[in-house]
């Protein structure tokens, strides 16, 4: 990767990126509320499940496909991948969080850069043709920035885990060292999720984590909550 | 991919010869076809065709909905065996109301070679309604089972599709001893794809009892209430409440499906009965909302 692409990857992976990560816990808030996650060990085990069952078999496949179609300049195909990711994401709160942060990333990138592909895709989003899922927007953005596909996938995993660790720090008494240790320990899981998504087509998207779905459905109706998901 | 493999993960199995009757031989390729149509005397079963392991004894008239017709599909065999390829087609024509279930659980037998596969195609015509609520699927030790279900809805059609999977003969201590289970659901409305769902379990490759997957539970079920454009937000809350209030230890939750397609209710429990109780409560509630009639009682004996 060029120095420019590497710096772009660092910027996109930073929790400083204003895409509203602080509003999403992807069900973690309810897991904590119910006492299912009460310490660093529980948290790491649950994050492994997210990587193996949710991020790997859905988001990363979508990201790879969006990255490839962006490199080919095929906006229609990017929109199809985007719609398909929505069709396989059955938890309503997950769709909402992914679409909102995707929309923010899209508008941020359009403020920073002039790229006709980005504008064409944004038009389709405005027309309701594409839901602007975060993983798809990230695939488009990294594809345009010459960040290679595998690095973009690793970036996505890193961003997802740091986002949930940030949420966990507000929900649990989790020290900064513990958070860094989990991030470090989860590296093999992130790499495994990225490797497992290689060579898969959008038809292979099969997220499967039923207890996360059930707990998230309960989060939708929780009386008091800090997070949108 | 081998010609007969439904998914890359089943490719190795598909290449294995079946030592007893071969794939596709009589008794191994069960076909079931059911067509329901609206008549002046209510819904009638106008076409039925069943080969082993399916059997249809006729229709039942106990549905609380005045126009509905019911078929309980029976099996004269001990269950689904290696090398079986089942093909089910259920068609509900315009304005007909049909309920299709099985008489007892589907037992997927122990396997050493090949796999068993089932394809189910459901379609509902304009203004029609289908309840496809079979009894649970029980996966015996070593079972390899792949099922693919498609649902196609015309404008103003609705459907309730349920599926419960039991990971072994729990009472004898068999639990997650099957080899692979893949169940996919594809749904289409008049404007194209609505949503897709997949259940993929291969206990030797990935621990099904991991937190967030099954956790402490064993039995898993989902009921899809597919009713495009019918105020899914309100329906989701109503079904969630019905499922949560049911007298059962199972954990359940309802959520709005993508593309305004309706509601999914998922449940996890310790035994099939707990999960079925929760899902039946949600089904009953959905039926009252969609058809203004309760669901038939779950008891079949």
C-alpha cells in the first residue's frame, strides 16, 4: 500500500472517526443488563462470537464484494450487495445502527473527497436503492483509497471490536489495560474471520447467532438504555 | 461443486456412495405436492401427490378459521436416512387459507455416508394465507442434513413459517452429536427478495453452546410472520409480548424483518416443548391479527 493509503486506513480505523460508533452496542448493553457479561473474560468470549458468527459471515463478505465492485466501477453491483446485507440482517436494531453509521461515513467522505463513484452511490442511497450499510460503505471507501481488500477487512474487525470495547467501558468496570488485552487477544479471531470470508460470494452471507438475536430483541424494548442497539 | 451438493460444505458428503439404496432410487426421492384453492365451500385441497417417506391421509376440518383447510403430513418410515432427497411443493391459490404441518417430529437418522437433503417450495397467491408449521426436526448422532425452503408471496398474501430444530435425542443424553445441519430460508414478495435466514451448525467445527449462539440452551426455533406492508412495528411489539408472556422457560424475542416483510420471532429453550409453547403463542397472536381467528391447538394426539 502507498503511504497515502496506509494513512487513510489509520484514519478510518481510529475510534476518533465521527461515525456515531458511541451509539451502538449491538446488543452488548442487554447482555450486561442481564448479567450475561460481567467481566473481561465474558466480554472476550462474546466478542469472539460476534467476529465468527456475525462480522465474518456477513459484514466481511459484503465489504469484500463492495470493495471489488468499486474497483470495477460497478455501482449497480455495490447496491445489490448493500441490499443483500440488509436482507440477511434480521435484527432490526443491527440494521438501524449499520445504516446510520454507514450514512455518516458516506457523508463524511463526500465532504473530504471528490469521487464520482461515491457520488453515484450516494445518489442511489438517496433514491432508496441502497441502504448504506457501514460494511458496504467501508468497502467502497477503502476501494477508492487503494487500501487493499484484506487490510480493509482487518480494519473493519478492528473498528468493530474497539467500538464494542468502548461501549463495554461505559457499561462495565473495565480498565484500559483490560480493554487493550482483549483487543490483543482477539487478533487470531479477527484474522480467522477475515480468512474465512475470502473467496465467498454475496450468496454465502449467513450470519448466525440466535441468542444475540433474542437478546437484541429484548434490548429493543428495554426501558432505560444508553445505546441505540 | 459436485452436481448433487446443495452447498460447498456438503460437497464431500455428496461424493460418497450410499451403501443401501442409491440416491434417487425408489423410496429415496420422496415427493410431496399439495395445492389448495378457494371454492364456494371454503378452501379445498385440489391436488395432492405423495411418495415415500410422505403420506397424506386427507384433510382435517378443525381449524378455528371458517374457510381454512388443514393437512397433517404423515410418514410411514422411521425418518430421514442418508441419501434421501426430499422435495416438497405447497401452493396456496388466491384467497385460500391453508395450514400444513407434520403428524410427528422429523427424525434425521444417524449417517455414515452421503447426506440427506430437503427442498421445500411454498407459494401463496394474492389474498391467500399459509401456515407452514411442521413439528420439530430431531438430529440424531452423525446426521448431515441440509434443507432449503423458499417462500414466494403474491400481493396481499401472508404466511407463517416455523421451524424448530432439536440437536439430538435429548432424553438419552444425545446432544449436538450430529455432524452438520444447514437450513436456509429465502423469501420473495411481488417486488423481489424480502429476507433470508440461515441456521448453520457443525458442532465439531464451531461450538454451538458459545455465548451468543445457543448459550445454555439446546433447542432453537423461529417463526416468521411474513406479511409485507402490514405495520410490522406494531405487530413486532404484540408478538414479542405474546411470546414473552407465554408459560414457558424458553427465551424469545421478536424483531421487524427487513424490507417491511413482517416479523421474526426467535426462541431458545431447554426442550422442544418450551420452544414450541412460545412460538405457538406468537403464532396464535399473529393469526388473530392477520386472519381474525386463533391458531389451531398444538396438540396432535
